[in-house]
């Protein structure tokens, strides 16, 4: 096992990884930008080293600086978390050159799976169903028009190097095709430095269902079953659950087998996820994420496997602690991504100081948080501040516990997605498990109506409990702030 692991990330995921290190009795090293000096993870780690300038390029994406720190601090491995350098093959090469283990799959696999066209081609060869579409990049409009006609509208134009929901455009008719291709090419070039785009069939109301993979260096590959991630805004996940409400033993077995087959075919090692779109009884490979995912805790809750610990163990050369037969799905788990965003202003990021903070607790609650009271959320990075996860013996119990936990969770000073989540988990379509990737758009009015009720309740709750979590002199100011948010929110409600 490693002696020391450097965590090349920040926020909640940095703490999550450091917790796994602590459980394995491995020392952890934090790297932090000037904006993260006072962050929880920075001070949680056994050692911390500055990265300087807060700009991501100069801090968490700065390969040279991070490798230098790893060498100086004598870390034997680096965990990249998700985002930043997690799927950067260049980083893997630099680690190797310096005799440092990168906790993740090989650079070759990252390369292949990082490209949507290549990964689809490989999966097709492996016998995994893929969405109908072009097998190489398209640039000339005649070919594109012919392809789109063959597939049948609607189609989706996608950047091959795309990620994070960026570089995708749905096209309903031929007239829009040229513009969609040109704009996606330009977005792709700006964001990913590669303007290659391709076309595939646009599935109108699919569910996003993904499977967690774990694999070691000995060639053992297992899957940890499914997660439903259909609740998205701007193609980004907001609330996830495990298992999927539509999962049956037969479907899990089939999709699980396909997942293991895919991972074996590419010689995968470490933790990863195969994402599928599920439509009308069929499932199609969407992409593979060659890293630990934000939503991994819900799988940990229902399988009782510590995914990050396994990831670190296999990177150190150990065999997986589990075989497929050891894996069973028990109960139900839900995760709400708590973002410092204003749900009333198109989810615009809302960084700033958290003036009052109170975490939920009690049976079935897990909070993976990167923040605390009086912490100032910097404006430079992702707006996710914590993940609230609940577990229940069944879906209904997990939902009721989420309702309780969201109710107990107080974050004041910045706007968050908490009221939005509260409205989702009361939504009749959510309760009946009637989900697809358009859930938020389709239920928008109902969600916003419900949010108004929710915010009234919040205000009442904060008033009732305020003396237990904040100094008396702050109370008046906070009540005014919450009151004005409520008024503002009411005004902004979409008509
Ligand atoms: P990214 O890598 O940017 O996250 P993905 O390929 O994983 O992009 O797709 C993200 C989301 O976009 C999916 O969960 C789904 O909601 C939507 N999407 C992608 N491809 C299609 C498609 N062919 N049909 C319908 N929706 C799609």
C-alpha cells in the first residue's frame, strides 16, 4: 500500500478521497490555490502545499506544479478525483516519468474513451449496443445532410471531444443542420481544442442509466450495478438514485454483462462508469467516464462497497476485494447535488460567504460536504458545495429521509439548489418514478410552484431554530435576507 497520496483536486471530492486514505491509514497531501487556503479539505489533509494563483489553469490544471509538489512531498501516488486532470492522459505520462502512480486507468484507455467517436467504434466492436449515427467525424454538409436523412430527424450533433454537457446540439429539421454543425464545431474548438463533430440519432425521451465498474491489474472486472441520472439541467446531473426505479433483475444482469464485457474489451483498470441511454426497452452506450464520478456514493450505499478505497487499493497493485457474486444491491439511495446557484435565475452560480450553516443528520443520512459556517465559496470553480445522500430500505424510505434531510439542511448567505431539490422530491412524477432526461423541463411549472411553498416553510423553520445555530445579533439580519430572497423568488417565478 502507498504511504502517501496527493489529492490533485479540491472541495468535497478532495475530502472524500482523503477520508478513504485515512481509512486505509495512508497519509494525504492537499494542494490548494490562493482561493482555497481556508477550505475544509486543505486543512483536513495531513500535509498541504500552495499552488498560488486561483485560476484553474495555473492551479489545479498545472501539471508541472502538481508533479513538483508530489515529488517534494514524497507522495507515491496521485488521486485526480473528477474534473480538472482526471481524464488527462498527459498527466498520467508525467506521473509515470516521475515514478508516481496515478490512481486511475491507463493513459491509453483514457485517450480512447475520451473521444466519443473512437469510444463508440470500440464499443460496437465489443458487441455493446450503440446509438445509430456516423462512425467518423463529419464536416461537409452534403454528407451530413445525407446521414441525417438516413438516420431520420431529430438528430444530435456532438463534439467528439465533448464533456460536461458542452458541445451538443439537437436538430429537428434539415434547415438547422448546417448552423448546428458550425456552432458545435466552434464550441468544440474553443472548449476542447478539437473541432471534430459527429451526428447520431436523438432519442426524444430517454432515461440516463449508468453502471459502475471496478477492475484490477489482474484482469478482474466487476460491475456495481446501476444508477439513474435522468434528472438533469443543461445535460448536467442534479439528482441521482440507485437503483433505477425501472431496473429489473433481468435487465440489470443484461446491462451488467454488457458493462463488464466493455470494460474487459478495453483492458480497463480502476473505477469507471459506463453511461447508457435507455429508451423503450433498449439501451445504448453513451460514453465511458474513466474516473470516479460525483454520484459514486449512492452506489456505495446500496452495495456497501467503498469505491474510492477499492480504487486506491487496486492502484497499489492489490486485487479487488470482491468478486461479482459478492455484489448485491440492497435498499435504495438518493443523492442531491447541492450547488451554490440561484434556481430562480437559470442556476447562475452564486458564490459568497456562508453566513449560517447546519448539517442534517440522523438515520440514513450521508453528507459529503466541502464547506462550513463562515466559509467563503470562491467564484473560480464548480458551484457544487456538497452532496446530500440518503439511504432507505426501499425507494419510499430514501425519499422520505431526503425530505427530512433537505428540511434540516440550513445554508444561508448564498442561494443554493436546496429548495429546487425539495420541490423535485415532492413532485408526483418523481414519486412515481416517471423519469426521463427532460424531467426538469417537462415539470418546470409544477416545480417552481412547489418551490414557493417550500421557501415559506424554510423561513418558518429557520425562524424556529435560529437560536440554536447562530448568534443572536445575526438573527435579525439573516431573517431579513431570507425574507427578501423569498420576495425576490416570488417575483422571478416563470409565468
Ligand atoms: P457529456 O460527455 O457532455 O456529459 P454525454 O454524451 O454523456 O455528454 O450526454 C449527456 C446527456 O446529453 C445525456 O445524459 C442525455 O441527456 C443527452 N444526450 C446525449 N446524447 C443523446 C442522444 N443521442 N439522444 C438524446 N439525448 C442525448
